[in-house]
């Protein structure tokens, strides 16, 4: 009983290749054949239908050129502990492929920022994307609240988790939904949309317990050239500590790389190392497991795992 890893097949691959320039499409074409161990429309376990236990809701927000299965192994792990995990394709143009109408004929593929094309700064472009993402999140939170009327979901334990641009989205969720969101997990957060605001004031501080987990080589990435990442990252952490919980963490995974948080790196670690996307000394599987285990430990510390 399986489901396609890439739900949009070759359309997702096209979006991925728009980001990973230089990787031949022939190398990726077999990716559409990978499957997830999943059952569509499966029944809930008896523990969560008899009122004995409640599911912890987790929202996972993907990064740029990501999609709803980018962090599937992390979602599996959280589900195994009694979480109900909501993964979505964002509609802001950052997903590998988004079908903008029910027929599926109008497809929006991931596209990189282009100053001439978009006629705005990088920060302005990312802010527009973040605004679009928050519209997605608003609809999703309304959906979760409705589901909580039908199945045993502990809405008071809602977790916002994101990777890259999704990490920034998770922080924004915590600010917009202060009463609803209980914990925040930001994996290699990409702050471009809010970096200036974060550095210049204390108004962006969140009050929920916060885990920032950074892969060691991420802050030096050329991708982050439009803002000072280390300074911004530290400011987010410091302001969170001043504003709310004292159980915050700003951790770095040693000998690691940005892409190892993604399931695709497990499939293509050799190719990604060959093309310089992951440096040779990284043990991809070990690093992925460490990252996943830190997230689980953080939720457990805050009594968010049934």
C-alpha cells in the first residue's frame, strides 16, 4: 500500500530542476517512480477514535522548490508518536508545481527570483511570497479546527514546523496565531522577507517555545547573500528568549548541509555530492536522522507527543 512520493510526477521534477541548475533531467526522471508507504483515506487508530488519546496537530511548511512530501520521513516519525501532520503545497510559486485550478490544466512551476522580471528587491519578493503562504495557512488552520470537531485533535498543542522559507513561515504563523500555536520549529530558516525588521526592532519576537536547527554550512551559502544570516538568526533566538519561553534552542548540526533535511537527499546523496550540492564528508542518512530526532526530542520536552 503505497502512494507516489512526487504527487505531480514529472511536473514536480520540472520544478525541482528549475532550482537545481546543472543537474541533467535524465538523472531525475526515475524519481517519479519512488513510492511512500502510505494508505490513502486510512482509518485512525482506535486510540484516537474512542476519546482515550488526542492527536497533536503539526503543520509542515516546505522550503523554496519544495512540496508537501519534501519532509515525508519527518512527517512519518511524528505520526508514529501520535501526531496528525498537515503538509501542503504552498500557492505562492515556491512549490515545485502547483495546480491553480481543479482541472489541473493551469500549472505554476517553481521559478527563481529575477530582479529584472519581478521589478522588486529580493526582500520584497519574498515578502509577497510570505503573504501568499499565510493565506494558505489561514485556510489550513480553519480546516484543522473543523477536523477537531470530528476527531480527537488537541488543537492547544498545534506545532508550526518549517524548512528554509518554511522556517520563516513557521515563525510568521506563531506571530499571526499566538493563541493557537504552541511550539515553533525552524529548520535552516530563510529570513529574507523579514531580516530588516528582525534586526532593526524587537517587534518580531515570538512567545512560543522555539527550536532553531541549523546545518553547519548553511550560513555561508551564497543563497543567503541578500542579508546577514548569522546575525538575524541570533536576533530571532535572543528576542524569543526575552519575550517568552526560557526553553528555546538555537542548535547547529555539525558536518551537515542544507539539503540533508530533505527526503530527496536520501535518494540522491551521491549525485548531490558529485554536483557540489552536499560536500563529500557529510553522512546524509546519519545527519537526517539526527535532525529528525532533535525535533522529536523538542516536542517531547514540551509534552506535545501523545
